[in-house]
């Protein structure tokens, strides 16, 4: 059963601050969808291989050659905050 | 006929014969956009004047869904979290379009991060269906579909992860194709579900769809899922002949809950093709009923991972709470994402995080991937007995704005007939096949084997030549 506590825990894992007044609504939505997903439990898939890629394509590599790419200036042109050619963020280490 | 009601091949013929210039055609379309967009909200940004950056054979005015990057132009995925984002590079499809001579008119509205089936979750407000402004245009590429239906663009690009091109094409009475997974490069597309996403064309008719697909398809070394096989000349598939072809009708797509008018129109369409010489056979896709459950596990898992990059560090929105909650950097991530994402995005990120989290991975995610194999095998088996599968695109015509927003699960179930093609990676197209009693368009879905877009176009073209539906325009 998905409750407010689980929503707050998943919110934390997802780096989403969930306001308390919204948590119960999300809990109900998630519970409904997960209940619906339980219809998969009626199938025996113990001998079925999982599909993560629909085409039989593997080990796609390109030649290891240097081609023009964005300059530091272009990459940072729309940065929220920058300092000395880097993105700047709030303090990470005290 | 008004220029904005014309197809690209009509406009191109006009340009060739000197009846009109590309600049004049573009300004007529832009004029139409200015006249009607306040009512449709199909376009969220547009140019003041269409510029044709390169000379090419197809100088057609086009709109792009808001998740396709254009260098220096605002690209926001219908979300507040990408407020002010201007990509430093263009998508592969944009490079190809500009090289073909196309002119970008504007950016089409969409469900936030393509999470939706109605274009109601957009941070820019809901888009409206040109056939009935009280109704949704479908989603998530609802702005692209509505723009083409209303004449605000001649062409549009959309993306389809679980039906987001075909369902809005059906609701708006236009042609929309989801190509085979790997057929069109996704370089420069903001990702949602990476094992499912595909870019595809919206047009007023099938001939235009072939033309636009030919421009955007092809291998691109910058997208590792792009497949390196030659692009056929899709316009050669526009043949009015279905003799010798066998079409499968899956009983699992004609179920309770499908509107009688939709079922009637689709069955009439099957009759038209039968009379034209096609062989019709029943086929079974027994795992269809599990597709929605598989999809909302796989797609949300992939989305939760793809959307982790929107954290306020590099671009877009950054917010910090008033008082310290955890640490300054974690507070910044959590507050930016709380304020930047809408409720449906949060719901899907949390669902995806949940099904991938320790203790639940095997029960949900791995199990869904296994059932996905069964769904894919359904199609492999069916295509040994037929060349294409015919079905309704959606179980209903366009629903009312607000009708399904309170119940996410009922919204998800509106994609029941389109999701399987994404899970199997096969190409599928939706074409107009009639109207219901309220004069809302109905769509016929045609599905084929991987890389059999030529079959889709041939069947769609033959049907279109035998019926009047593609000539109808919404009155606005």
C-alpha cells in the first residue's frame, strides 16, 4: 500500500520536495496505477527473456576520431550561474 | 483554395508553376496562425517572418514540437523547468529540414515532457482541438496535430513514445506516422523513454507524409539507436493498389469500451480496402491487454532516469527554499524540481523511481520487460500471416477538456491501441477514416513490420485515394 510515508521516501530518492498537502493525492494515484500493474502477476514469465532494446543491434561504436564540438563558451552561454568557465552551484562541502 | 488549407505537394506545384512564391506561401500560413492561434493554443512561440535558411526542394513552412532542439531558440518541453533554455545545437531532424529548404514557423504546444494524451499538462496552457474547441487535440503532440489541422503550419514534427503522434493525428483528422524505432535520428530530441521514443511527421495527406519522412529519415552516428540501412524513396510507395496484400484484423482491438461510431468507421475502412482487392484475415495479439501496464512501468522508469538531469545546475530554472531543509545543494535540487515540474511529471518520475527502487525492480521493471518480449512476439507471429495490421488508432474520438485530468489511469487507458507498436518498435500510421455523429474525426491505424514504412504508405495512400476524408478541413 502506497502511503504518505512512501511518497515522501520516493520523493527524496527522486530529489523532489513533496508538500504534505499533496502527498496523499500522489499516494492514491501511485496506488491505483500499481494495482493496475498487478495484472502482470497473472502471467508466468519465468522462462521469458526481458526486452530492453527492440532491434537486434549491439555494440554500436563510432570511429574514435576527434571532431569539432562545442567550445566552453558556447556550452556555458545559457548557464544559470557561472564562474571561471564552470557552472556555479550552492556550496556542496562545508 | 486558401494557401493554408493546401498540402505541401500542392504548394510546391504552385511554386514550380509560378503561381506563388515560397515567401508568399509562408506569410499566408503565418497570417492564418496569427488569426486562429488564440483559439487553438497549438503554437506557443512563432517567428515574425519565416526565413528559409538554405535553398532546397521543399521550402515548406513547418512547426516543431517543443522537445526538438534548435540552436539558440527557446526549447522548453512544455515545462517550467526549462524556462529560458536555448540549446547550443540543433537536432539532426532540424539540420535535415533546413537543408531541404524548409522554413520554421514556430514551436508546437505539448504535454509537459510528453507526459499525457491530451496536451492539458503543458505549462503553456491546454491546446484546443480545431474541430471542437471545447475538446482536446490529443497528446502529447497535440499542438503539432492541431497546428496542421488548423492550417497554422503545412507540416509539423512530433514525437511518439506511446501514441503521441498517432492519437492526436486521429483526434485532429490529419496523417501522423511513428516510424520504426531507429529510423529517424533522435540527436537533439529531449529524451522521455529512450527505448520507445521516435520522431515522426504530421501532414494533411499521405503523399506529404512520404515526402516529409524521406527528409527526416536516415542514419546518424550521433544517435547510437539510429540504424544504418538505406532510406528508400518513400514517394515511390504512393501507389493506388492493394491487390495481393493481406491485412490482419486483431480481435483484441475491437473490444468493449470502443465507441460505436469509431468501430463503424474503422470497419467501413476495412471494407473499402477489401473491395479494392486486399485479403482480410483475422489475427490475434493475445498480450495486448497487458501493454498499458508494461508501458507505464517501462516508460516511467526510463523517464525518471532521463529527467534526473533537470536539477537546476546547468540550465533552465533554479530555485532554493527560504529556509535550510537538508543541505544547500540538495535543497536547491529538490526545490527546483518541485517548482519546475508539474503534477503529472512528478507522478511519473516517482512511479519510475518506485519501480526501479531496491526490492521492487524484479517485481515491476524486470517483469514488465519480460512481458514486453511477449508483446513483441505477438507481432512477429501475426506478421507471418499478413502484410499489415488494421485497427482503430484510439478507442474514442476527442474527449472534452478536463474530462480525464482527475483520473490519471483513465487517461493512460486512452493509449491502449497505440502503445503496443512502441513496445514492439514497429512502424505505424494514423490516417483519417471518417467522422462520428458529432463531426469529430476518427483515425485508422495501420501497423507493419520493422522498416516497412513503404507498406504503411502504400496502404494509406490507396485508402486515401478511395475516400474523401483527407480533403475535409476544420472550420475556424
